[in-house]
C-alpha cells in the first residue's frame, strides 16, 4: 500500500527545516547506497552533524504524532533517516532499498518533501510494479509512504533543486497485507465512532482490530 499524507509538516515547520537544511554540509550520496544501487545513484546527502540530528528528531517526533502515519506504518522504530538533494542532472535509477539498515529490518520507506514542485523540473518519484508505474510529485511538507520492497526510482532533475528527507521504518507488523487490514479497521472504527459514538458496532470493529494486533504484532 502506498499512501500520500498531505501536510505531514505544516508550512512553518517545513520552512524552518528547509532553512536549517541549507546550512548543512553535503557529500556524494553514493556513500550510503548499497553495492548495486551505488551504480545508479547520483545525488547529495547531508553529512552527519548535530544540526542534522536536530532536523531528524523533529521529523521523528512529528511523524510519531501523526495519526495517519501511525495507522499506516505501525512504527516500532525509525531504522534510518537521510536528507537528500538533487540538482541539475542528478537522479537515482531503479533500485530496491536495503532490507536491513543499521541493524534493523526495513518494512516501509518514506519521502518527505522540503521543496515545492514549482522549484524544480523532473525529480518525480516513480514506483514500479508488474502492472504499472506510479509517479509522485509532492508539495513541500507532504509525505509518501510505501513498502520498502517496491522497485522505485527518482527521475533526473532538469531544473532547480529537489530537497527531501527520506527514511525507513521498522513496523510492529512486518506483513504489508496485515498492516493494510489494520489500517482499514482503524478507518472503519473511526467512521463508526464519529457517526454513532461508542456503539455495539464500534465495539465489534475495535475488538477485531485489537485482537488482530495482538496476533500480528512483533514482540
């Protein structure tokens, strides 16, 4: 399941992170790519620093507080975060992200945009599967969440600069089909509660979600 979360960061938060990101030092993004992905990766990534960690702490705290993100990802931990920028000609060819990062399993990947689409041309994030390709261009502050198992690429940037925070999540529920069921049950329970309050129908749906969570959550 791929999901776009609009305004994961509000306008002021996004502007503050962008301003902080502009002050950081950057290096060749190939340094963090896997053995094979390194051959198709051309971007810049922020060098580890206290300033970068401050940005990442803000992102983690904000996403942990986002109801839609929590429901879709069931985050156990953030395996890794990176801050990337693409300038003219930079791209990231088709690849699949590493299954383990920093000693943690990666179940979901996300891209959190810090640049608006009007600031650059190209740079579309494209998901590939057996049936079709799906492209995403995010407004600044928006986030796309998708399974780490997906083949994907970033199209070449032909004008301007594309800046984004990318991250990987270890989920309490490793199976994507089970995560989607729990996500749907969350939505159903909320809809019933908003319409009926704590009704017998709500209790049944919430019971099903709670018991499936007990069955499927990792220890």
